[in-house]
């Protein structure tokens, strides 16, 4: 299904953590966070970039050639020292209509990036940067970013809590369940604020002894 404006609006009405309840994978590690931590959410199809060492030419190439609305997802091949994205790279990506940048490694110029509209996610901040050599790098290929497999065109969905990745087809069930969960939370929030208790039987769940119950059931099967 094409990620059109109507579908983007549906995603932006929930959050990645809620969608995360209903998917079996595609979670980026907890250290993946946006530089600007606010209420904004990022959503778009992945345009993938692989950069090794200090050569970041492929990132510029990817930003130039990615379709507007893409999220640039960068596999840094394990490097956690050299920042491939700073204020100027982020500004360039914003001017080209990118929906965001996600880097499995550090960024730099954090204060400058905070002032931009484009969300930049990374696993840390560094004072040293890459260079533009043009000797290495790949784009538009399957990669791994912060523990999550990312294929070109995958849906990349992020907010202040982190990033999840969903396939371009087959995510509908998770989105629908997330929408239903958000609707339920309206009344549940009011219930808790009024002093109510959880609807599930916490006392019984806590005291039942699941391991003992499983062992008992297994004996009955013998």
C-alpha cells in the first residue's frame, strides 16, 4: 500500500511505541533517539545508505536522489566515532524534502540541528566528522540500522521514544490495533485519574504462580 497523505495522517495519530505492541520485530535499539526531543513524529519510506569509515559521499548522493518524503536511513558499519551528519547535511536534506534522517552512529552540530524542522535521529553526538571522498559507500540496498533490518521502501516511524521499521505491505493489522489502543486509552486514562484500578486481575496474575501452574498442567498431560 502506498504511503499517501491519508495513511501518513493515520500513523501520526498514534505513536511508534503503541505500534510496537503489535509487531514482532523492526525495533531499533533504545539508544536511537532524535536530537530535537519534542512532540513531533517522523514517518516516511526508507532510502538506505551504507557508509564505512570517514567517507560520507554516499550520504550526499542518497539525499540528492531519494524521492521527496523519504527517510534517509544510514548504516555506519559499526563506526561510533565519526559523525556523518551535521547542521549542513541536515539543512541540505531538509531543502530536498526529506522526511528525516536516521543514523546508526553519531551526529554533530546538535544545537544547530535542534533549530531545523527536519528530525535527525542518531545514537550519539560526536565532535569529529566524516569527509567527502567518493571512494566507498552504497545506496538503496538492504541494511541494518541500530539492530533493525531496513529495506528500501520500508516504513520508518519515529518519535521522541525511538524508531520502528515496518514493511511496506502487511503493517495494516498493527496500525489498526494501534488505533484501537489509542481510542481505548482515552477512557482508561480517565478511569485511572479518577482513582480506578486496572481492569485485569493484577492480584491473581501476581500470585497465581505461572510456572507452578504450567508444571501442574504438564503433570495432568503425563
